[in-house]
């Protein structure tokens, strides 16, 4: 098998599915050496470092991959999740008021980045965008999708604040019950030892990855924390500086969420705020930001705000995934500035919306 094909994050998903089907699922949640040995047995001693970082219920989504060969499984996974992402994107953004070429330019960098890394960004984005798009008209289904997003929980950090401000009680209840159901189902199917291993082995190791490891993945972490780590600032100081940025951003966003009348812009702002305040996420998760920026661009077109500087700044923010690694190579971790730019543009739109008179 070609080296470029197996040097992808999808090796984690396919290996996990194979281990599950072979009755070795607990090796996913053992120490890293145990898991990595399975990767090298499968792909050879030259396999690049990878680690398993997902909770047990993620296996409910990927177990069918083990029935197929590696290449077929990867193509199928990326194809199906891409379709799901595009459907959710369309539901979230609504009818395009901007040209298709501009919309494509905003979305394409994130699509390319996720395909290049063979990651699950399409899946997590489809869950988040679908949940946000359906939260008013189909709250139970929206809650189910949001509950499933707990496979990558950091992306839903601001959802409780948004749903509380909007008083979406049914969505909150549905999401809570879905999350509890997924935990119980995965515990029954895979053994409660999987959750014990996730808490005692997987999470601590992933924490070490975040704070101690170096390399190109830091360049793919477009956060204040990630940028400071690229500049060789210690993890404790980097986290403190990140928190100093995140706290006022949450406060400002919370105020804007409360006064914004436009439900779409509220959702877009929740997305961009999450990406500013969460210290650990990677460039292939940016599909949710592309949706937020595209929705904001549509609102600008609909209200007559079509200044060239707006168009240029939105496109600049959207191209963050394409610029992440080149900027890292030049030791210029500027990508958090691009994320902050996107946040500022969405925040401006949300603040320009009139104050709500009634929110059901």
C-alpha cells in the first residue's frame, strides 16, 4: 500500500473498527504502546505516530469500516460524511444569496483540509450544523444530533449557553438523554472497562499530547494556546494566556447572543466563539467555521453590506486551513488571528441585528 495513503488519521478509525470486530476493543483504551503496536502490525514498523483519543461511543459510528479494505473504507467514510456535511451546511446556511463561486471559495479550504488528513471533521460538522439548523423546528432530532456530537465534545462547548439563552428546553433534554443513552449503550456493548480505560488511560495521554508534544500538529492547532506552543512557550503559561483571551470573549459573545434577534447569526456566533475559546482543536474541524462565515456572508448580501473589504476578510478567515501548515513552516503561527477575524466579523453582524422583542 502506498505510504501517502496510510499516513493519514483514518488509520485510527479503520484499526479501531478491526479491533472491535476481532474482539480486541479494550486494546483501544489501554496504554498507548498497546494500541500503537496494532498500528505497526497492520501498517509496518515505519508507521508514523498516531494515538487513539475518542470515547467508546464513537465506535458506534465507525464499526462498519472494519468490514472493508483500508482504501475502500477510507473512500466510503470520507464520501458519506462529506455528503452529510454538505446537507447539514445547506440546512444551516439556508438559500444562498451570494454567488456559488464565492460560497465554494469559503467552504473549499475546509473540505480539502479534511480530505487531505482523512479526518472526521465532516462528521462532527454535520452533527453540529444539523443540530443547530433543526433546533427550532425539530428540537428532539436536534438534541439527538447534539448528543452524538459528544464524540468530539469540545466543539459543543458553547451550545449549553446558546440553548439556555434561547430557552430550548426540549433540545437540552433530548441532547442529555441521547448522551446518557450512548454512554450506556457503549458500556453494555463494549464493556464498562472501555470507559474506565478511556478515563484512566486515553484522556491522560491525550492531555500529555496537548501539553508536551511538539511537531506539525501544533501548526494545525489554530488557537492562542497552539500558537504559543509553536513559539516554545511552556504549556502552563500558554494556557493562562489563552484563558485571559477566552474569558472576555465568552462574556462579549454571551451579551451578543442575548441581544441578537437573528437565530442563524446566534448559531454562527456560538460556533466562532467556541473556536476562539477552546484551546485544543485542529484545522480539519474548521468546516463549522466555514458554515458560520458563509451564513454571515449571506446576511451581509441580504442587508446590502457588500463592501469589498467584507468579502476579502471573510475569504481570508475561510482560508485558515490552507495557510496553517505553511505559516507553521515559517514559524509564524498567525492562524489564531484568522480565527479571531472570523469571530469579529460574525460578532459585528450579530451586534447589528436588532434586540429581540420575544424569544420562544
